[in-house]
C-alpha cells in the first residue's frame, strides 16, 4: 500500500467514526434519567387496595364474652 491509499482509508475511517459518534450522542440525548421516570410513574401511581384500619374491630363483640374494659387482659392476633 502506498501513502495515497492509506490516506483514503484514513479519511473513510474518520467519516465512519464521525457518523457513529453522531448516532451515539443523538441516542444518548434521548435517554431519560431515573428521576424523570420516577416522576412520570408517580403521577400515574394508584393504590390498588387501601389500608383498612381494624383497630375498631374487637374480637369479643357478639360472642357472649365480657365487654372490653381496662382490666380485661386480651391480645389481638391478626
């Protein structure tokens, strides 16, 4: 190979490199950050089942047991 052929190959290589870099930077600019994704998901987030407070449900009501009082020793197991 002579110098002219090497110069032509070098030019082609530089053109290809430039095209690849342009595609890379264009694709890299389109990547969203994790913060952007989380903010977007936060807006559409829905709770499927709301928390049901069972503190007012007492296991002794309606079973003929003593009504709850301060002196009654009980444990609620859920």
